[in-house]
C-alpha cells in the first residue's frame, strides 16, 4: 500500500494558505475530506466535491466524487467507495471544492509516493502557513475584504464586520491571518484518525481528558465543567475550542502555593474566620454584629473609601454581598439565629488552598444547566485573557453553540448574559476587588489563576 505526501493550497489565496501532509493510500476519499476540513480550519457545514479537473474550468469536465448522502450530480462517483490510492495512483493533481456558494477551491498536488509506514499515524501534518478563511466569508475576495475592514478601525464597515466575526466566527478560532498551529491541528487529526494513539480517554466525548496512564496531577477529569461544556459543542466548534485551550495554556496543570491561594481567597477567608468553628450569633434582625462588620470593613481595606460608619451589614453592601455569596457557595448557612460554617469549610479554616478548592467548586452550586454552561464560559473568558468588555460576546457565542436560546428566541444580548452569569460574576467581582486592593500588579493574573482552577 502507498502513502502519499500531498500539498494542498487554497486557490488565489495571497499570501498563500497551504498545508503539506502525509496520508495512507488505503483511506477512503471521504477521510481525505475530513482531514482537509481539519487542517484548513473549516467547519464542515457545506457541501463539497473532489474533481480530477479544475472546477474553475468548466469546459474540461472530468471525474467527480461526492458524498453519496448529498450528491446532486447523477454522474458523480461515491467518495466512500474510492480510496486515496485508487484516485491518486494515476493523478498528480486533485481538486477539492468546499461550499459551492463561496467556491473555496483547493489544489492538491502529489509531492511524493512512499511505501506505507504502519507505525506512523494515518494522517500526519508536516508544514503549512496561514489560517484558513472564515466560514461564509464570501469566497476568497470576500475574505480579503473582511480582513481589510477588521485591520482598519477607520474602515466604514469595521464595526459591522467585527460584530459579524464575534457572532459567526466566535472567540476560539484564531483571527490573525498568519496563524497556523501545527501541533494543535495534529492533535485533532490524531483524535479522529488515531484515537488509541492520541493519549486521550476513549470514554470522554470532549476530547480533553487524558487516558488514565497519562493523566498528571492537575489535569482535567471527566466531571470538570470545561469538559462537560465542550462535550455539548458541535464537533468543528469543539475542535476550535480544544486548539484554543492548547494555545492559551488554560488547562495546563495548576499548583498553588499558600501565599497565592491566601491572596485570592482573602475576603472569604476573613469571613470564615469571623464565623469560626463555633458559629457567629446574628442580631435579632438576622444581621451580623456591628463589631464584626466594622472589623471586616477595616481588615479588608474597604473602610477608607466608604462613606458612613461601615458597621451595619444591611447598609454595607460589600459585607452583605460577601456573606450572601459565601452562603450560596455552600461555605456557611443560617441556623437558629447563628451563622454556621459547613463541615467542609470548618475543616478548611487556616488552609488557603483548601478554601480555594471549596470556592471554585461552589461557583456552580445551585445553578441551572444553562447557568452552569454560562459560568464555565465566563470563567474561560477570564482564564484566556479575553478583555472584560468582550466577554459577554464569547459567552453568547458558546451558549448558542450549546443549543441554548434567549427568552425572546433572538440573539443573546449583554443583559441576557449578565443575568445568566450573575452569581459567578459576583464571586469574581468580590475576589477581583480584593486582589486589586492587595496587589494591583498581579490582580489580573491571580484572577485568571482562580478561573483556571474553577474550570477543573
């Protein structure tokens, strides 16, 4: 059996969008289609066909291979019935057209024919340059126009195109035209064509969980929120998310020292200490004692900018919101007029890393399924460094891809997203405000660490 080294280039792309890869000759042509979708960054949402003549030259009509499920040409051959070897053994050039409306034409040239190498993965990406175009960009000329509008804030269509990219392309596909991630693309090829050799668990739908023998401490497991989120996405979008996570390092193993953990959990740690192992007696109206509230405002650095005495919880939102969040996180509860720590919180007293773990787990507590997905998307947007004013767009895209709809069945608005992420955002705000007061230089990095931990 022969193994083929192919070079594929998107016709008329400038600078050229190309890839070079090896593929087993025994593969059905259908598998070559899937490989091309993966390495070029397409989403497999349109029809396609292979031809042995240039589709832009209709006067020279040759053989045509299509998916038998969608064939619209009675004379077309089945791409399932033909192997790469059967087609390329007598051809040096094959053409692949994707999306007949936009007309993305790819030229595949045989670089080399080699004896099969059973120890190699069925498809191996060797080299390439430049990201594939945005899906539905209007063909190669439409793609160029959109890139030009995106690159120029003064362009009259800049804002419209930027909005289109946010809604259609989403937050995980690379936007830079020069982007090309060989390692990430090869990981996707391995997952599709060499699952046993991919190093990932065969029982996981997300493609994020490593097999038991390769899993390191700190790697995500089957029940991680990001894993549950990814499993719901359409396969092409899931592939983009996996490559995005690879590039940003969001899922790299984490290890916190006590100092960093203590800095992150400081407001909740203060409250847990204030409640203590024996609990805290509340006033007849159900509020924390004025002395405790004033101590919290002072020790957490909130009193300097506060107008008022800062000793009544009902008039001091920083403390009342902190307590409300702590109760929602499951750290404490009210019982018979006393504020009591949960058993797990009591055990974590004086243990910053244990407290951090409780808070990251509690972020998803009492959330609906849609809210849990929104929380994971919010934390991802924090963890990967998405600008705060852009996060709601990323969350809206992810929720839509998971199949959720707004109550109006229209596109999600910023208000919709604020409602869906209200509780996790409050936790992030409480932590972020505290970090900003303690150490402004590392506040953003510390909050990203928290978000990464909460995705696990």
